[in-house]
C-alpha cells in the first residue's frame, strides 16, 4: 500500500515538474498552453477556409468551420505530443535509468498526463468560443473529457513502446515525425469521413484517430450525445495495445543501462 502511495506522489511531482519546465524560461510562461492552439487554429482556418475555400456540410460560416477544425485538432494534438516526446523519454534522462529503485515505466505516463492537460485546455477553449457566440455548449459537452480519457490506453502503449525503442534506435524519432505528418492529413480533421472515396476507406477504417475525433466533435460542436458503442471496439483495442506496450517496455528495459 505504501509503495502505491509513493508512486502516486512521485507521479504528481514529475507531472508538475514536466509542465513547469516546458515554459519556465519563456516570457509568456504557461500562457503558451492557450496561445499555441489558438495560433495553429488561426493558421489552419486561414489556409483551408480562406485560401483553399474548403467547406464543411452544416458549417455555414468561417467560425463554424473553425470550430469543426479545432475539435478535430484536439485529439490529434493529444496524440502528436505523445509521439513527439516518447522516443526521447528514457534516452534523455539516463540519470533515472541508473537509479536501481526508480520505476522507469512511469516516465511515459508523465508525458501522457502532461499532454492530457493541453488537450483539456483545448476543450475548454472550444467550449468557451461556443458559449461566446451563443451556439452551445450543450450538457453533452461534459462527456468530452471521457472521450479524451478513452485515448489514454492507446497513448500509454505508444509511450512505453516508443520510449523503449528510442533507447536502442535513435532514428525512431525521425520516423515518428513522418508518421505524425501523415496522420494529420489522413485523419478527418479538415474534412468529414464521408468525403473519403470508397476505394480509400481503409485509410479511415484503420486510423486510430477517427473515433475520438468524431465523438469529440459530436459532443462539443454538434451538441449531440456520445456514441460510446462505437468507441467500445476502439477502447478495447487501445487497452490491448497498452498491455503489449507495457510488456515490451518491461522486457527491453533490462538493457537500458548498458546502452545509456
């Protein structure tokens, strides 16, 4: 019991440190957590709605399009932050590897938890804009954190697997960067899933971001109830993947000290 309490305390300390270190030396500090997603939203809205003249069924104005876009970007940003930091989670902190009693498996958990904070701030911004313009949010928006929590097992599995691989294969970070860019344009962020041609449906069927994006968009922008039945297969696969990632991490972690 004491061991679990110690790990929980250590986890809280590491998460707090992770968030503090990111913005300690910047002029705007933690305000970047709000400013960064707003800037990216402005750029994407300008490019796709203003320049490419992209349209979304049911989005009558540029603001409506921006809300649809932002709702899709939140799960993607949640995933991409974990992908960006996971490969160096262990290799960048060799001092923890050399501590015999330190539970290395919680380091990827810290990265996922820190990314979760950013995702929740994004949801808060989305709902704030809806409230200001009088288009919501509905009570179903309270389930938005549940949609993000549904992604956590998948992200933990990625965190454990990529952080372990990053110790042995330093090129993994470059590969992850390419995969992240591909996911950005193959996920229904800038377009609805229905816009994908039938011959390319496989890109949607096996994309792990489709279900979270659709459900987050439903409970926030569309003001409709979440479809947890459609999320269930995604969640079960995520849990299975997290178990595989954890087992893989534990097995290969025995050689971390030899490499680092």
